[in-house]
């Protein structure tokens, strides 16, 4: 466990005293926010992210974590997509320069370039200078040698340098070199969509961690990262002297990096915040103790409330026939009133009750057969046979063809050679990592279940309730949190009757309770499961492992191995032991 850090040492001239310089912090004080339909989302949220701490923000899907990130970004002068989201009550303050990585990094599919992306996550000063320079370049290109525009272009270049643009490019060069293996001069005009999700994540993370930014807010920084990438992130967070607030559901990342944990807890009046002032290692025990304590306090409050009300009834009865009890009745009423005004203890968080009823069904013995199958420009030919009921984890670095393999099994057109056959009665159901479902955009959950699965609202509500989605029944798909979209995808698999589940990073956006519910659902699933995963907890539920290597090989391994380097090291160890 890392020691607590409270500031950065500054080297001063001889004869002066050493001081500590504050790096920056985040202070969230009494923040409340309601949704446009009036439902409370956040209710009286208060916590502080101290200088130099690595604070994890956790909580159920849909509890408001990403919304809170947007509010912090706006308060710190870095509104995401230009949006501002002021709280209905309370305040948020940020000291020091702020960098914010939004959740959608990793799934950018528009025409933006690497330079566009790096400018978009920079300070407002850099963004304005970049916009001015781009406009001057555009006008100069359109007007040729017009002297006035040449002068404006020269001023824009000078401003770019004066405002820190060239310093930023030094950071960007380091980031592109480390993340995608190209210097910034070569990578700047490359389309972001040509990068894998993991490369997009690492590019932004390298930039922030190498920059002079004081405070980082990272929304799901581990999504799309392969295991070596996750381990790099764990090491980088452990070594950084920046103040960091990050959202994650990766239990290993939380255990290895977080020095404090802030939990958003669901209540009828909106989510509240509970702060665990230590690491994630002791989090679960502390949380159980807290919930037990709250239940005990509520039990005692209910007992005392019942006793005071009974005493009022008794005094009222006696005062009805004996005036000597009138003052005692008055005192009893005052005591009851004061007790009720003080109110009950802190609300007990509403527990999530998620039940995923993945049924599956019998199929032929051979579910999937691959003969000399090769994905164009991704893999060498490989053979594979998967039998009914098997649980196969497909592992390996980003960009090795795992997702394309799943798309091919699911029926998409993917360039390949060789043969892939599905067995009798095999109905594949595909969980897509990016949640890209344009056919669902603009449609509410109730509409999707009715039109796609013939479930009218009275029948749809129990299904939505089992996935903790009933409150979101009238929300459009694209407005759901990443975790809620993931839950809806799993519900769709349940309703589809799929007998072969193709789960591509299913736990990336799921909160811990949902991931555990998925694990329980798979335990009772009568079918075959293939998953692509970098989740080191989730993979423990699988017993066959297929490794896609960066050199194109596809090999089966006896245990979960996430990259070929470890495979080779394990082989060398076995050879030494054998001799």
C-alpha cells in the first residue's frame, strides 16, 4: 500500500526553507440534482478528494457517477462536449488545473483526428489557441498569399507558442510514441477511429499522466485496456503525484490503486455518498459493518418511535378522565414532536436485487468447429472445437482479432479463410463490447421490449425490475449509463433464447453487483459460453482458455494467460523444472 501523499516537494535556493506546494483537490459539498422528469438522481452528495490522493468513485449503474463527473468537469472549467451541468443545490470547487477523461474514450468512431482528440482534452487556453490557429490556416489556404491573412497566421502561431502549444506538443509526442508507437508529427492527422479502444484509452491516459495537470478525473479508465494495459495503469496511478478521482468496477484495479473509496448509494431521495477512508482491501468488511450499524440504528429508532407514540396514546386516554394527566400528555406530545422533527438515522441504501435468468438450451454436441480458420491480416490458421456446455475464455492483447472472431461466429461478414461451422440448434447471441446499437437509439426501454420481444409493459416491467431497469423504462437507450446499456444487452440475450453466448468484455461497464449477478446467471445457463475478457476476476469462472497472440498465433493454454510473453515465460519455467 502506498503512503499517503500531501504535496510535491519544491527545490529552493540555498538559505530558504523547504515548503510543500498544494497540487489541487476537489470539494463536493451538499450537491443535489434531479432528472428532467423530476426524479431525484443525486441527493446531498458531499466528499473531498484530498491533495495527492487516489480516490475511487464506485456505486451501482445509474447511481449518477458519470453525471457527477460532468458536473465536476464543468466546475473545473473543462465542460465535456461544451456542456455545463449546474447542481440544483450545493456546490463543487476544484483547485489546480483539471484534466477529465470521459467515458466514451475508447469508442470514438467519428472523423476526428489524433490532434483533434488531444486538443479536446487540453485546457481551455490550448483549445482556444488551437481553434484560432486552425481557422488562420484555413483562411490562408483559401486566400493564398493575402498579406493580411499571412499576418493573422503569424500572430496565431506566436500565440500558440506563447500559450503553451509547443509545450503541449512535447507531451503529445511522448504520448503518441508510447501509446501507438508513432511520433506526434506522424500520428497527428491519423483518424482516431483507426485506433483500437485500448489505444485510444492509453493515448489519453499517457497524455494526462505526462502533462503538468494537477487534478485528473477519469471515467472508466480501464475499459478497453488489455491486462498488460491495466497493469501499466495500476503502476502509473501508484507512482503519480497527481490528485486522481476515478470511476471503475475493476476489482483488481481498485484493490491495487485506491487509497480512498467514495460510494454512491441509492436511496429514494437520490444517491448519497459514503466515504471509506482506507483502501479497497478493507472496503467490503467496512461496508458490511456500516450497513449492519444503519440497520441497528433504524431498529432502535423504530422501537423508540413506537414507544413514544404508545405513551402519547396512554396519556391521552388518562387525560380524558383525569385532568391531572393533561400536563403529562402535553410533555409526551412535545417529546414525540421533537423526536419526529429530528428524523430517523441516515437512510439505509436501497439494495440492488439483480436476477439474470439466462436459460439457454440443448444443442448438438459440437457447438463450434473451426478448421484452418484465419482472420485476414490478424491470425494464422487455427483449429478449434467447442462442445456443448463448455466455458471458453478468449484472451490476448488488444488488436489481435478477438472481437472480429466473435463477430464472425455471430454471423457478421468478416474477411477470413478456412472454415467455421455451428452445430445443430446453435443460436448465437452476441454481447458487443462497444454497445453500438444504432437500431436502438431514440427508443425507450419499454418500446424496445414491446416491439423487439413482444413484451407489453405489464410483462416487461418484471423483466426490467430483475435487471434494476424499471425506473429507466421511459429513457431512450442512448441516454442510459454504460452499465445500464450492458444490462439491457444481457436482458436481450435472455429473451432471445440464445444457446451460444458470445460475451465481448461483458463486465467492462457493469458495477460489482451486476458482474456478480452475471456470474450467477452463467452458473445456471444450459448452453455454451465464449467470452472475450480482460477481467481478472471474471475469468476465474472459465475452464478453457484460448490465447490470441500479437504475432498471429492462436493457441489453447491450460490456464488463464493474457499475453504471449507470460506464455513463453511459463514454458521456460516448465522446461527448467523438467530438467
